[in-house]
């Protein structure tokens, strides 16, 4: 099963509209030419979604997504953005259950399940983020935590819905800390995630699902992580803010 690698930039709460065209000019100069087998995605803050959709229009290997969504289509939910509103900008993806959302904004497995379904109903491709805290890893429950997060969110999807799911394994202790998972540990968790996906959907669908690694991915550690058989891409925070750094990670994916 050949899965195209997906290298994704999560800009979190960074950048302004004035930065977008300079970013893509620099990225275009620094990044290798788009090629089959490597895709890129950008997750900017909501106010920049349309500008990034415009900046990437016509690029077959690029897609854009929101960083979260509400599970209702509309309503009196001040400050929230629905999956349909994200789709309306021309974006194709949305992150669901990023650990910062879980830890700082009270998202639970239950709300992640609702958001995942709302994203699918709006025609988006959700990227479900899972990952254990340091305490959970030290307690030896990393695998159980990740598999619980995955099962609670993704159980009961139709075949077509499962086919639109991407998973990002982001150990919380590796996010923004400069510490990455050992490539072997990442591979072990990715393989476990794929096994569970096979039971939740089918071995064929699980074999085609991209499982990205996230957590302090940098130009100098990307190649070894992306070289693991079940690591199908990277979800990059800090290093994606610099177009040259992000281009170098894309280059690592291109081999
Ligand atoms: P860093 O790459 O800054 O560790 O962030 C990872 C992340 O949270 C991507 O979603």
C-alpha cells in the first residue's frame, strides 16, 4: 500500500494577513518542486483561511484546513466556527482534538467525536490528533490512552467516512519542547494505531489512512521519522512558521 506522505503546517495562533504572500513566495523558492507521493497542508488561524486558500489555489499537492470546529452547523455559540463555515472558505481539512484544545480548552473524547462527525458531514477531511502526556507515558499507559482517544472519536464511521480520516500522533511531551519521540517508539505507536483503525474500519481502509507524527519535527529530524514504515507524514508546529524550515521538512519527505 503506497500512501502519499503528507507534510502539514500548523501555524497555531501565529501570523497576520500581511505575512501570507511573503510566506508562500519564500516557500515556493525554497521547497522542492511538487511531486507525486508528497503532499503539503496548511492549518492557519481562522482569519487567514481564505488568504491561504487563495495562495495555494491551483496547487494539486496542497490543501488547507481549520484548526478546530464546532459540532453544530450554526447557532448561538459566540466565538465558534462551524465545519460548514470552514468548508465555505474553500478549505478541505480540519484538525480535531489537538492536544492544546484538549488541555487548554476542555475538549474531551466526546466533543472530539462530535466534531469529527460534523467535519465529515460538512464534506471536510478531519485530521484527528491523539497523544499521551508525559505522566501517562511514564505510567506505561501511552498506548491505552491513544487507543482510547482514537476509538472514542472514530468508532462507528461509515466506510466512506473512514476513508476521509487522517490521524496525527502527537505525544504531548514532544510538542514545543524540542524533544521528539524516538523513531522506533513513534513507529510502534503508529503501527498500533493502524491496527485499531483496521478493527474500526477495515484492513484496506486502515492501510490507506495516513498517520502523521507531530511533536518538535524539525528539518534535521524529519527524514528519520518519515523513514519509518507507518509514519506517513508530519504535523509541524514551530518549525512550520519559517517557510525555509518548512520547505526543508518537505524536502526531507521528498527524500
Ligand atoms: P511543535 O512542532 O512546535 O512541537 O508543535 C507540534 C504540534 O502541535 C503540531 O500540531
